[in-house]
């Protein structure tokens, strides 16, 4: 089954809503019309009865048809063809002096007679006197506190029924016209309202992974569609940044892999060109093994980053003594620091334990410390410390190295990113150390913050919850 378009659904909803509103208004109008017509008939009958009652009080005991016609004409504006008039004595018997109406005799109900005896008027709708019901008013003629006569006046409700029918026919004739106009107006409004959506669709067709720089046109109206356009543009901006990062990541990874592969290929080709001594073959194999280890280290780092970003990094959680772990890292890298004439020291240390993966935390500390040693000049200082802060621990790695330029504190955690000063130092490495360190911290529910002053050094703070 084919799904209706939004434009068609909006038009259908608009027409449906218009139909419901039309029917409700028509029902209300019909009810008001019926009420007003009934009220007008009752008010006119009451006027006729009062006029005839006054004539009785003035001594007129018999009414001729012409007088009755005049009374009806006075209050109705016309003399109805089926009008009714009767007068009774105090006992409910028809006055023999009063000629019977040509349109028929009105019944006198017990309720009407009882109400008249109490001086009350009674309105009734009587069936069976003709094709249409008759509205009857029974009023007493009171004198000296007692009833001396009863007067009944009535009128056929034919005109009211015919008026109602004509009104309903008019509504029935107007309904299709109204629905046609509502449908046309709804379609026009839907087209106009969805025109910006059509422009968005056209722009979306033009945008691809190669042309993510294009944006959806914003109207500036501040309405829902304009907010949608802004949201789409923000999403396109994020996609553009993500694709740019992926392209840069792929280019950097290819570059990092190309160098050791080129060296490895060149060494093996040179070794195969002519016979060599066993010592020369061993030297070539040792150099090739170094490049293979470099490639393996790079691939391992890439896999770790990928698993961390995908949330599938496997962790062997156990109680880890961070003080002991920090001492191990210090002992492992002290030789490297001494070889570069850099002072590596342990500052404040507390005996703190957390639940985490010991090897991953060890790699985090190694990466941060190696990074600090790499960009600290001889005679500089790299300090390691551990502090407790309530429900979390803080690992600090500070150095007196080259520092980080302002505005690049976050970018250094991107894979393969190096500042200009770092590249000029021509230090080796995969360029993944800080990225891996942040991923490990996040996997433990922690964060890494960096403070740096160019030319004076940097401080890396790793905050990890104790119950991570």
C-alpha cells in the first residue's frame, strides 16, 4: 500500500478538521435556530393570549374570527393558516357562545387545567391535530383571585419545521463547497509550508561525502523549519569534521606505516642483491625486526583506539595499587631520563587503590611519562605524583618541556597530531600516545586535563574514580 505524502496528509487532516468544525458549528447554529424559533412562537402565543385576556377583562365575552386573526397578525406579523383558539368556562367546558375554530378543537389536558386553577400558564406541544405538531398555550382569566375563564391559543409548527428543513438543506449544499474550498486552501498552505522542505531535499541530494561543505538554506524566520535547517547544518558540520578527521587519520596512519615498510623493504632488497656475511645478514634482520616491532606497535595502538571508541575495550578489572604502579613506571623510565640528562622524580605519593585494568593503567602512565620525557630538553625535570581527592584519585605528570601552544590543548589528544614545535624536534613515536592515554582514562570513567605554558612546561592531570 502506497504511503501518502506529508503534503497529502496535511491536506487530508486540514479537510477533516474543517469538516469537524463545520459540523460542530452547523449543529450549534441549528440548535440556536431551533431555540430562537421556539422561543419566538412561545412569545407570540403569550402576546396573543394576553391581548385576548385583556379583552375578556374589558367585557368582551365572545371573539369572532376576524378579531382572532387581528390578534395573531399583531404578534406574528401574519395570520397563520392553522391557528387555534378556544375559550373554556371555569369548569373546563367549552364556552357554547364561542364559535368552534375551523382548524379543529384543542384538547384541554389535566395538567393545563390544574395549572390554570392555580393561576399558571401552560405551554404544550400537541400531536395528532394535523400533519405537523401544534404549539398550545393555556392561560387562565383571573378576576378577584379566582379563575373565570380559560383561553387556549395555538399555532401549527409547520413553518418552524419547514424553516429547519430549509436550513439543513442549505447546510448540506454548503458542506461540499466548504470542503472543496478547505481542500484547495489546505493543499495551497501545505505546498507553501513544505516549500522549504523541498529546498532542503534538493540541497541534501547535492550534498555527499565529497561535498560536505555545502549547507541547507536557512530562512532566518526562526520557525520550526528554520530550526530544522539549522540542526541539519550543525549535523553536516559535525559530519564534515568527522570525515575530515577520518581522512586525516587515514593519511597519517598511511604515512606512519609507509616509513617503516619502506625501510623494511629497502633493507631486505639490499640484503638479497648480493651474498653477504652472516654478521651482515644478522644486522639486516635486527633492523628489519625493529621496523616490524614499530609496525606492530602502531597497529596495536590503532586497534586499542578503535575498541575504546567502539566501547568494546576488554578490561581485566582488579584492585590496582597506583602508588606501586607509579614506582614501577618510574623505575622503568629512570634509565631513559638519565640517558637524556633529564631529572625524573617522584613527588607526593599516597597509598591509593582503584578497581581497573593494571596493564592499561600502566600503559597510560608510560605514555604520559614518555611524552613528557620526549619533549623536555636536557637538564629539565619530569615529576610524577599521586593524590587522593575524595572519591577519585589524581595522577599528575608535569614537565619543564617545550609546552603546548594556546588553543591546541585539546588537539594534542587527536591521533597522529603534533604541534609545530614537537615536529621540529624530530622525535620518534607513533603519535598515538596521548590518544591512547585519554581512551584508557575514559574507559575507567576518568578524564585527562592539561595545563601548559609555551616554553615553560605542561601538567597532565588524570582523574579516575576509585570505584570505576
